[in-house]
């Protein structure tokens, strides 16, 4: 991270532009051809093809996308959810990405904090922050899969309170002055190493974590929301920023996602699908401009529905979309 860059958040929240990131896993199993290939290989639905993962990661990093995002799915539940997410343990994966990439922010969307002791999360996150040169964005959530809690002997209904206590612990553990006990006290005889740069790591919340909007604005550097109606997203972004201003904080980062099937024809109009669409790049650029207009700073795209080969899609996004997004005039990008 350069001397002028203050935080990994600077990689995704840039004045005058909307940035683009890629969500793992990197396959196209949700396309018709990809699903047929999955069946032939005998993989359960939702378990991705990871054979080209390393080369695609390097392509994304070299192309200077803003971020790579991964989910936290501890237990594959094919009956109720049918999606294995990024498969790899998120912190092991982050360690690999810290070495395999040089430019992109490394984001989690999101670590299910109540499932882990916050001391171990604090140490793992600080390790990634140091090894990546300050590129970690720690996305956190309370979890929406009830099956995981009883498997670990944890109370699903108490996850909101556990989440808040966990966030407090993380902040205390990253500071100098001893190891927190979780009750407001600390033990000066012990400490947690390494410490992150500046004794802090930017945190964003995915969903609401069972928390109030005031708590989110006061404690999280960013908010990651599901894609949806633009008016709703505009209201969410404005509310988040007004509450942050009232708490004396900077504007923070407002983040969303999109399931992208990029058409060959750059002028193909959008055919909506759940959480995204099939569309040409010009329509996608227009959509990004509208998102920026309503207050979105960063969009994480999932490429699993893509009918085209992923290297080809990534290359088109890098060559023909990213330069358009770096314009400060959203009204004339697609002109």
C-alpha cells in the first residue's frame, strides 16, 4: 500500500467514480453449459469448478479491478441453500491471495463473526492485513444459516449480541495495551500479534447483522447490501451517510453486488435475473452509472451465470468497462 493510501477502503471508495470488484468463486457453473459440465463431472449443484482459480485471480489483479470478494460458508448445506460459496476457508484463502496478488483489495463478504472466537479472527485478520500490505477489508455478518449454530453448540437467537461483542473485541485486540477479556478489561501481561497498520482494519457489514442503523453507521466503515430497486438503494445509502455524519465519521463506503452474464453484443439490453441480469457492456456501464448516481461506491460482480469463458469476460470488463468507470462524469460515460 502506498504512502498516500490511508486504508484499503481507498481502493474501493474513490471520489468521483464507482469501482468494480469480482466475487469468488471464479467459474460459470450457473450458465447452461457450465451446469451441464458440472453434471458430467459429478459435482453437486453449488460446488464450483476451481481448476482455473489461480490464473483467473492473477488476471483480475493485473487488470486492476478494485477488489476480490469471498464468502464464508463453513458448512455446505445442499438441501436448504445449495451453494458452497468460495469453498476454501476464508482466512486460508486470504493468505493465498495476499501472496498471489499485488493490487486488489481483499474483501470478505462476509465472515460470520459469531461462529468464531473474536481473538482468532483478530489474529487472522491482522496477519492478512500485514502480509497483503494493508489490502484487507474485513466484511462481517451474523449469518443466515441456522444449521451452523447448533453444529457448533451456539445460540442462533443470540447472534446479534454476540456480533456486537465480537466487533468490540476486534477493535480492542488490535490496539496496544494488552489482550482484552471481553468485559471491558484487558490483561497487560499478554498481547495479540501482529498488530495491523494503525491498529485498525476497515470493517464493513453485510446485511444488518441484527443491528440498528445507528449502530452500523457508528461502528462499520462500510455497508454491503443486496442488489435491488434503485430507489431503495438510494434511500439506504443516504441514510447510512447521514447517520455517519451525525456520528462524526467520514462518509464510509456503500457497496452492492450483481450477478453478471455479459453478452457478446455490447448493445444487448438487459434481461433481468435474480440479483443481476444478462446484458451487453454498454447497458452494464449505464447501470453502473445509475448505481453511482444513487450513492453506490463499489459493485462486486459474480460471474457464475456467464455463458462466455471467464477469461474473455474479465478481459472485456478490464479493457472496455473499467476505463469508462474512471471518468468523473457519469452522465457521459456511454456516449
